[in-house]
């Protein structure tokens, strides 16, 4: 148990030191003009690097072709 504890402690220490010395990556969202925008302006920005959701396809088996309309009172 003791050798395992020594190994894990040294591993954790090396990971912590590597994370402490790592330079923070600059994000495009850190730009002052973008930080000054409100949520509506941010929503209008194009984000080409984000994956687009798959289009919704209607399930033909779940609903019949023509559904009868309900009568209004």
C-alpha cells in the first residue's frame, strides 16, 4: 500500500505543478467588444466551430397522414 501511495502522491503533485504552470489559452470570447455585448447581440453572432443539431425528421409511423380536426364548440 505504501509504494502505491507514494506513486499516486507524486503523480498528483506533478499534475498540479503542470496545471499551475500551464498558460491559459486565449478565448475569442475574452475580447472586450464581445464581453460588452448583451445576450441578444451574442445570439446573433455566427459560431462556425459549434456543431449544428441534426434536423428533426417527422416519424411517419407515429402519426397518420391526415389527422381529423376536432370540432370547435
